[in-house]
C-alpha cells in the first residue's frame, strides 16, 4: 500500500477550505475552447493520457491517514479520461453541459482531480471543456497544461515522440517545503508577519445588499472592468514618478476604494504570489504553488496619494520578501477570530493575471478560448486585471450572496474614478477624492435627498382650531374620562385660559408649563397657551420630580399650570387660572410660523435634559403633509395614546382638533395593555391612531387581533419594525394606510416616512423626506455617500426645530449650515443610514454607539431580524452591555424558555458566530418607557441579573466532554484547557482541527466536520453537537484511563450523580491502573433512576464486569461509599476486592436518618456549583435532572441499611470541623474482613480538592499493592 506523501501548505489550505465548503465547486478551475477543423478525437484522448502520465498532479487524490491529509498518486495507467458527448443539433444541451461542468464538484478522495469533456457540435465543430481542482493546479499550471497538451497532440498525430523535458513532480516540492517549515528557515519570516499583522481587523465590513450568510457562500459572478489606454498611461506615469509599479499603483487605488466603502482605515488585501522557487526549479511543474500575501494599508491620518503609493510600495516589497512563508502558517501566527462566514485575515483579493493565460495549439484546428462563465467567489470581492494592448482590463468577481450585479458595476466605476484622481492629483489627500460623479451626486441630492415641494394650507394652529369650532360648535371635540366636550365648550375654556394668561402678562415667545394627567384640562391648557401666543412646555406627571424641576429651571417658564393637588410652590392650578379669564372675545395675538409652539425635553448625552424648541411652522408643515396624503373628515374618531412628554402627542392632540375630528384620549389604565387598547379602539371606532412599535409587533403575532377595528390611518415609528409586519396590517385591514415615520424631536416628530409597505422580510426603511424636508446621508467631509454606504443622517427644511432652548452653543454645534442650500441649516442626528436602490433610506444604527465586539462591527438590526425569525419570538432587541467585558445582549419576548445553547443553535444557521448574543434575556413583553420606546436600562438590568457566578470552567460534565477534553489535550500544547476555551485561542490550527475531526471520528464513530470545529470552537459546544446525534443517555460507565488490564479502580458517584470529581484522583494513581467512573442513572435525558442502593450496586457490577484474576478497588466519596460498600458485599466470592470509603458518614440513629429530606432547588444549585464542578452555560433542563437525581439518591441513602461485608474495608475519614462522630464504629461493625481507618486533614467536601488528595491516592495505591500480593 502506498504511503501518502505530505501535502504542501497551500494544498492543506485548499483541502481544509474544501472541507468547510462541503462538496462545493468553489475551487474548480475551468477552461473551455471552441475547436473548428478536422480534430482527431482519439489522438486528443491519447494526448490527455500522456499528459497525465507526465504529471503526477493529474493522478493525485487526497486521503486522510491518522488524522492528517496526504496525497496518493495513482498509476500511470489511470490516465485522464476524455468523455465524449454528441450534441449535434442540440445547442441547448451543449450550453447546459458547458454551464454544468465547472459546477460539478470533485471528490478529493478519488483521482483524477481533473476531467476533460469533448462536446461534438458537428463533424468539424467541437467544444473542449477541462476542469481541474485548485488543490493540484494554479494559473501557471494552466499555461503548462495547454502548451504540453498541444505538443503531445501534435507528436501523436505525426507518430513521433514529443520533445518535452522530463518534468519535476509536485510531491517533491511539497516534501521539500514541509522539511523547510520544520527547520529554522521560517523564523525571520514569522517575525515579519507577526509584527506586520499585529492587531489586524478580523473582517472588512463592506456595505452589502444582503446580510452575510452564517457560512460562506461561494456562488459568484463578475462584471468587466476597463481602465482604458489613457488612464493606463497616466497610471504608469505616476508609478514611474513615485518609484513604484503599475500593479502597486492599482493596488493602492483598490485599497482606497475598500477603505472608502467600508469606512475602515485598516485595509488588508490578499495578493497572490507565484511561489515556484528560485531559479525556475519548479517552472514546469503542474501543481498549486500560489501563496496569497496579506498586504496591509493604513489610511489613518489623512494620507496623500503620494504617501499611500510610497506606503503600499514598501508594504508590497516586504510581503514579497517574506512570501516563502505559507499563508496557513501566517494565519496560525496571527490567530484571528475564525468564522465559517468568511476567510481569515482578508476577504478580498487583487490578482495580476498573465495577458496570455495559456494558449492551446492543435495542428489543423482553429482553437478559440470561450469566455469563462464560471466565476466562483473565493472572497467577497476579487479584482483581476491584466495589462493589455488597449490598457489595463479584467473583471471584478463578487459573491452573489452579498452583492447585486448593479452594486458590483458601481464599485467598478468607483475604482476607475479613484484611480483617475490618483493619477491626476497624487499630492492631494486621498480623502478628498470623489466617488460620485456629477450625475450620481445630482440624482442623490435632487431626487433622493429632497422631498416634494410643500403645500402650505392657510391658517395657523389656533386659527385652524377656532375655524373648526366656529363651523361645528356642537360637534364633539374631545372624549376623555367618559365625558364629551364639544368644540364650542373647548373653545370657550381655551379662550378663558388664554385671556387669563394674557392678563397675567404672558406674551408671544414666552413659555408656559403644563403639568397634567390625561384629562380635558391638559387639552384646554395646551390650546389656551397657544391662543395666548405662548409656547407650551409639557411636564409629564409620571416623570421623576427632580427631572421635572430641572426642566422648569432650564426653561424658565412664565408660569406652570398643573392639575395636581400637591403642586410645588409657584405652580398654578389650571382650573383656577382658567376661572380668572373670560370667554367673550379671543385675545388678539398674531402668531407667525417662526414663533415657538412648544418646548419638549429629551435626554442629553451629558445627563442634562435639553429642551427642543419647535416653531408653529414646523408643526404646520408636518400636519400639511399628512393632510396632503391622507386628508381629513370632520367628526372622525382619533386617539391620543402618547404621554405628553413624547413628541408624538403633538400629532395626536393638535392634528385632530385642527381638522374637526373627535379626539379620544386613551385612559391611563388602558395604555400599557395592547389587548385592552385594541378593545378600546374598537369600542370608540377610532379611525386614526398612533401605535408604538412594540404594540405593532404584538399584534403581528396574530394579525386576526385587528379584526373589528375601524382604523384607516396608522402612524408608527420610533424604532425598527419589520416591513412584512406593516404589510400584513394593511392586508388584514383593507383600506388601512400606514405611515412609518422617522425623525428625532429636533425634526418635529418625523421628517421622513415609508408608505406602502411590501411583504419583505427586512426592517422597514425610514423612507423618503417629507414635502419641504431634506434628508442627507453624508460622510465625515459632509459629502453625499454612495448608495449602500452608511452615512450620517442630516435633516433639513421645514421640519427643523428652532434649536435648543437657552443653549446657543449646543444649537450651533448640532444645527449646522447646509452646504447644499445656502443660508439654511441642517441637523446632525448622529444616526446612520444607507440609500437603498430606488432612493429610500434604511436605518443603520447610531454613529456614537456602534456595536463592535472582538473587532467585528455588528448591525443590531440584522441580529434582531434573525431573532424575530425564530419561531415563537414576538419581540426582540439587541444591545451591548458594557459593564465589564462588553457582550451582546438579546432581549426577547416569546422565546419559549429556550436555553442559551438552544438560542445559539437556533441562530447558528442565520448569523455568523460573532453576531450571536452572549446573553438571552426573556420577557413576557419587552420593557417600555412612557414614550413607548424600549427601556434599555430595564432590559440590561434583567440581563445582568441572569448572570451566574463564575465557577470552575474546566470540569467536564459527562463522558462526551471528558472524551473531547482528552482529545484536545492530546493535540494541543496549552497547559490548561477548559471546556469553555476557544480551540484556536489555546493553540488550535487548521491542521490540528483536521486532526481533531479525525480523532472525534475514531472516538465517537461519527464525523465532526471541520466547519463545526470553527463554528463551535469549545468543548461544551462540540459535545452538544455530538450528543444531538447520539442516542439518549450516554451510559453510566466512564473510562478515565484504560490501564494495563491487571488492576482497576472503580470510583462511584456521590449523591450529586456525576463522577468527574475523581478526575484529579485518577491522575495520581499508577499509570498501569485502569480507572473507571460511574455516574448515576437519571442524569441523561431518557434515563430512569434505579430504585435502591442494592439495585445500583448490582447494575454497576454488571457494567464493570469484574474479572477473577484482577485486583479491584471500589471507592466512593460520601454517598458513593454506600454503593461501593454494597458492591463489595455482593462480590463476596471475589478473591481480590477492596472498598475505600471516602468520608462516607453513617449512623444507626433512626431519627438522624429520618431527617434526610429532599433539598430545595436553590440549595441544590449552590451544591452543584461547589461540589460537582458545574459552570455557567448548563441549561435548566439539565439542572432539573441533576436536582431530581440528587434528591432521589438522598432518599435511597435514608432507606438503605448497610450489611456486613467480607471485602477489605478502608475508611478515609476527614478530620475537619465537619467530622461526624460514630462513623468509624459504624463501619468497623460491618467489616467481617480486614478493616482500618485513615484520618485525612481536610473537610468532608475538600477531600478530592485539597492537600489530602495525594494521601487518598496513596491509600488506594497501597490497597492495589496489597491485593496484587495475594
């Protein structure tokens, strides 16, 4: 049998990646040629066989031997078969075969890893398809293969020998490389790469059209790219001027594009290097020699084009000087976080391909290469170019799972634009280079960023209300607390209050506070203050008194009107002030669009609330756009859900009263209950309402909850919502129209909106700017960002507030000059968004609170969407808990009580591992604040309360974890490995992952795919996978050590049921001793506990199967000693048995035994952590089984009466403070054979963890020696 030859490092990398990819075709290298002329098919077949005879790579297969992959070479006779298919007159079949051949995967365990197919389209019309796996092939090999195939065909055709030199074989190179890697040669290269890639970012986070799949999808496509002759000439000139090459110059531009698209300053590009050795020693060898070099560029500090050219030149030169070290070794050195979602170190490439990438010449036959349709995506993006006669040209390959074709085309245009500016302005900062051309910039600014022209309706807020009151005096205006107030009455009361305020000196521009519950007085106060020409300051009674006081102190209102009986000094009774006024005439006050309407306080980043001052004009613009879209019908019932301190209340209170509608105020007791709210909306036949997102999500769980509602207009927003949920609302309630609004208080409730939702499983876009408003997405230089690229949201136009009350400095900082409309302002929101195709915007998080963990940038919306896709989940939110080590926290409603492991498993197919939350906090409903927004503090507080105490992370819980721990320790050199350690953090590499997969197969009889090693890199997670594919249980017998066969020690579980407390002891026993642990039945799913100590002893002896010629020591800690004693008693006829009781206390006192009772769950959890070495992550179902087992064993101890035994008996008694007197005498009376006591200086539960452990080991070793002498 042939001994496998080693693989080269490049082959190992490709083989490993192929395992991750399953049987995919990502690493197929395809060629296609049209052959026209008198082709001799038989000669072509013989030429292919001759080619395979010359090159072992064409007869190679990959095998796994002892856990390591190697290569086996098939005999020369194997050849390279030519498959011939006649498709004459069937062009569709020809086209399908052409398409399918490159997509057909290879089995790397079967040779050849190449195939040739000849399609007959006519007597002198053929298509030759050749596909070779990358593990034995590269770009230079293509040139060799095609040239030699032509030479061999020509020689066979004329019956003469081919004039080709004897080739060197690839496996010789592979062996030489592995020998070099085992010596001192790599050391200087390793030092270079370790330093060069220190702190490298784990992922280039390009703007994608779709979320990144949990496992890399290699389906690809390509778009052509051409720099043209003029630009190529200019780039060559700038390269010469800066002492660099054309390749390095284009690499600079490519890296710059990636930096601009990702907004990352640290960019790594994979650059392939042809590593065929010095002196051309491997020039004619068919095989895979390419080594990909990570070329890192730093864009921090506003570099110029010239500076970047110099930097990239030096970096590329250094990389090439150290190109001999294989990429796989570089990855091991740097040890970046691994994820099956993407390649490590870099996720993009730039390749310089030969102009003539292999020419096939067949005598008498015209050979034309056929355009390569096959474009597997090895990376997210790969730029492949060649310097051709008409200028540099090539293609941009892209992963179709991430990018649309139009996006790739746009990126290609951006590259050309950046390279043009680099050639023209190398002395300028590269940050000044523009991505967008004038047409794109105009499209974004004029058509996407700018809302339609506004339609200003006549009249101000007060005028519109009084117009309705005059037109419909007896029509209900307000329904609150079971009382109805007509327009006439509401007008009279508001006028009285306005006149009273006027008499007290209130004038336009002043602020008057309103401190009122959900009452008619609240509405009267708001209208009265506005009628007096003042702005109202809402003071929500539910807010803390200290916060209200701070708001009043900051706003300095003329008065505060309150309906509270217990008011602060100086605050006035709204009803008392109203009584002071008269209603005969309305005050003559002219309020303009620029005058203040209200001041609402929002949270400030410094902790100090800030008052947003909003004008009448902004409110009117908001109302006018609504009326322009939805209209208004007098007498329609509307609702007011929001608290007065939330700006949605402005829309809910004032829009209905300025359009003749009937305003129904939602009672306080109804507000927090969505079911009660829906019933209330039905009862009052409400047509127009605002609902917070949490309520929308709750209704979407069961859209039939909408039944019977009269809603025709729904306003929602504030937080992310599924667009599909909004679409279901409109589908369930025919005639319903939804406005999903976006905007901060500084933009008057909302400045953009998404209408007409579609049933798409994505967060609803924030839409387009409203009439009269503008939405800009800008980069750090306040330039419009390209579609798909996240930019900061700036809002402008009619929507803007005046600024922050009494805070001119803050106003100037946040309301900045609009660079696109001279003389106007725009508001810097701090939010991020990106343009979707077609001109709608999609929210992308906060600029100042981006989630970034382990170097990965995480989109909370993407994680939330994955959580909402889990069956049963009604609501979800994702936050970062930054107390201590930052971690991702998921808040979930409707989780169904899943364990953390079950949550991780549910998300593993939807998200990369780095995006899976660490903590899953479940709620009946997500906590909300008064405004209906998520209460982030309450969610995080609950999540923190769930965190268990940190305990022993190293101890395995069952035989599966123990076996994995053994395998890990045999493969890795790390001194201490715990079951929650990451495989790659404790020394794991791709090769050791292969060995691990093999060892798991040997141990468990099933494969652990390499992908699972990366996705689930801990013993805990891998054990869960193995358990999932195993029968219930797992057995009670655990083999700690196999031994030589002549003596064994059996360690019986304590009452807790697990036997892993004996692991430290087993390490101290003689190497030739077999050591077994016995776990209690009932710990594993589906197991039944045994009814008594006697039954356990009998079953355990059956499992141990004692041999007459062996020495057997039965030991048990605490409760385990009872079973060990009974096992010894049942082995009365065995000649060499000893029982060692480890502080097994016992008594003849009936009252003491009767006092043994089940322990509650809380006490048990403490015992579990302390005595059984459990750790965070054990799920509740498992804890329940352990709890039941523990109590069951306690009760069997209570009911058991130990009998006399002839076995040798040693009682190792703890002499600490918890020593129980009388146990020595108890066991002495039950030993009819030899008996002795061994005192140990420790406590009862410290015996296997303290300095007494060696003493225990010595006792057992002495017993083995004594038994062996018999």
